[in-house]
């Protein structure tokens, strides 16, 4: 089943279209990775898909219905959005932040029910923060805060998850845990759109890749079709080599004037 479809999607900030004529489809149980250099429009695209930014042309459909016809509370029940970072101005605990994810399911006067508390506890456990429920988010590391944001999105029990650079502040162990979490969600039927800078992480997660350059799609397809030296030379301005790995997923190595370096390290 198609969860989200964008056709000829354009939009941005004010009169400037950062994203131009993008087509993108996400089905149940599919992970779509969005790659591109800085300034390519990746984060803007994610906000357009979530309805956070208005479109200037084209259309986004959510479960077969134009996104513009959905109420924000309805969208929030279906789409979980995880931004790059959030500044917490107030001294909230982990549980209080994650509880925010249940807001779309609560009426204006209805307090959280046992199901809501269970969803919050399950989301916290899923990201590995059980036992930290009463910890103030300001006392957490940057990576742990990112996991709290993920848990907040998971608490809404979304059918579609949009994540903007979720692994940036995570150490290697937590990156591996993130991969396991997202793979399990995809296996359960959740659709995922994932903006990443780490090419190798994208290879391990995505069923399809969308490559953006200058706000437009340069390529889209299965990772084996898209990860090509000529395309990466054109889009990213670097030479790459694909190194075979025992698990079957190759390792992308970027070549530079100072030698070879693994992208993302």
C-alpha cells in the first residue's frame, strides 16, 4: 500500500523554491533514503512531505488523499517527524518529552489513558532509554537527546516516519542500535523516509535511494542502481570506490587528494 506520494513537488521558504519538481513514493514496509550534498534541499523536502512547509506547486498525497485536506492532528497520528535537533527551553524529563508524542491521540480534555502510558513506555524502551524516564533532557548527551526525539515520534505509533539526520550525534554503538530499530519498524510495515549524510549507513537501511542536487532529483532507484562512481562524481564532486564486504553490502570509500577516507568517519 502506498503511504505517501509526491508528484512534481516544489516548495521552500517564501518565494524561493528550494525543492523543484520532485517525485517520491513510499510504501508500507519500505525505507527510502535521501542523499545529497549540503544545500541540496534534503531537509526542506522532508518538511514539505510532512506538511510543515507549504508547497508552491505539485501535490503530496497521504494514504491516497491530498495532504492539504488533512487536519494537522490527523497528520500527526500518521506521520512521525524527527528533526535534526530541538532546543529544550524548559526542564522536561525524558518521559514528559516522549509523552508529547501522544498529543494527537488525546482530546483537549482527556488525560492520558493506560494505552497512552504503555505507548510511551514502549517507545522509551525501544530506543534503549528505560530507567532514564525521570532524567532531565538537558542532562543528556546530544546523541541521547536524538533518541528521545525518536521515541517521541514512535510514541504516536505512526505509519510513516520521517527522519532528518537521526544518526548525526550518535556514536557507533547507538548508530547500530538505530539501524536495528528502523529495520524492525520497516519489517512491521512502517514506511520510513530518511535524510542522511552517511552514505554507508544509507546503504544498510534504504530499499530505495533518492539523490538530490540543487533541489532536484538526480537519480532514484535501488542502492545497487544509484551508487555509481560517475553519479557521485557529478553530484558530490568526489571519486568513490565500492569495496566488497562479507555481508554483501559494499562499503563506499571516498577518494581525496590526501588519500582514501571512509565517508562519514
